[in-house]
C-alpha cells in the first residue's frame, strides 16, 4: 500500500490536491503514479475520490524556487492555472520554512512567475501574481486564424452568434461579453461552453469566458464572470480567465488599463490590473497583468490511490 500525502487547497472555491514531488519529500517516490491521467481522474472524482478541479504537482524549479505542473480533473494537462499558482505559493510559504520569503518565483508552462506574499504570523493570506504579458497573436493563443488579433471576432455556437476576443495567459481563452443577459452568465457557460471549448477554431481547445461589465458602488467598472474551464467545466473561479477577461475588456474599450479591476466570480473576487505599454500598429499593447487574491488550506491527509473505488462504466 502506497500512501500519497497531499494538501487540499482552494482559491475562491477553485479546489486542488497539491502534491509535493520534490526530492526528499514523502510523495516523491510516487511521482509517476500521481501524474498518471487515470490516477488524476480517480483522485479528483467528487463521489469516489477526494474531489477537486485538478492536481497541482510541485517539482524542483529550473530557474525559480519550485515548478508547478497543472493536471486537470479529466487527466489532461494545462499550461497554467492562476488560482492554482496562488495555492502552490500558499503551500510553499506555509509548509516550507526555507521558502518563507516575500516573493516566491515559480516555474510554470507560461514561464517564470513572481508571487508576492501577503503574510501574517507565518501564514500567507493573499498572493499577488505577476502573470506576465498576454499573448494576443491568434496563432500563438492558439486560434486557427492568420489575423493579427481577434477582437470581437464572430463565433457561431449551436443556435447563437457571439463575438469573442482571443487572449492567452499561457493558456488559451475565448472571452465573450454579454450585454443583454448578465444574470444568465452561468446558464450560457453551461449551454455553450462545451461546444466552444472543442470548436475546430481552437486546436488545443480553449477556456471560455462569459462576462458582463457593470458600474460598482463607487461608479468604477467591475466585471461579473463565469468561466467554462478547459478540462474541468464550470468552476467557482479561474485566475487566468479573470486576467484574460480584463485584457479583453481593455482591448474592447470596456475598462481602462493601469487600474485594479474587481472581477466577481461565483467563488469570490479577484483584483486584476492590466499594465499598459506603448501602442502597437495592431492596437493597444500590454506590459503585463497582475492578479491579487486569496488561497486557503482546507486540510492535509494521505490516501492510497489504488484503493479508490472505480465504478463500472
């Protein structure tokens, strides 16, 4: 019997099993088992396993303090996860005294990202992640298009026409703003998200954001957002989705850059700042995106992955 130690962590309800696979850690000998897609699906099953939106594997960093590998609940691998990196930073700061510093640098599929820790009593209470510059060239998002950018581009799904803006935050996003049905964002995501995720326009599939901009209590813009996550479905929060949505809102002239924009997801609020750069021939250019939000350790435990009951299909 091989017991796997893990930490259950959530960021605005986006929940993960965080497993430290660095050499010398108890889970290290199980690295091949933990990253197997079948094991990931079993662990993330909410009825027969632990339950989670994915498994986050902590590995030795090549340039940073550690590396994060993101394994979705369906066993597929994602390049990046915004809520996930906050959860990993929380575990590293709280559980590894050698890494209890103001800024942690974490290698991801989207590059080396800096995570500034807001801490009290040796506990990380919030994490601000410098997410890097967004990628706006469609073939690099990727989207099957040779256009310089896709802003309010036409997209047909089932029986409805949408306009979407393509953004990569290290992983692909198709952002759709809804001006006439802000209360129905979740229903729209549930109905249209699965088809758009797998539309041939998106060669590596895509995350799909349904968003609405409104004025907050102070009269400044805020965004309501529901995300259909690639490989997971609707989740309570998506960090890269919130970042991509504010980038798209800046491109479409809905919100200004260089201002912290509250993004309200079903699980809570993230604060996103898109940093402007010089104007390019194709439109606004952005120097980077900062995401600020919480992460919380729910519990830690061990489990024998081979003992998870797998129902007959």
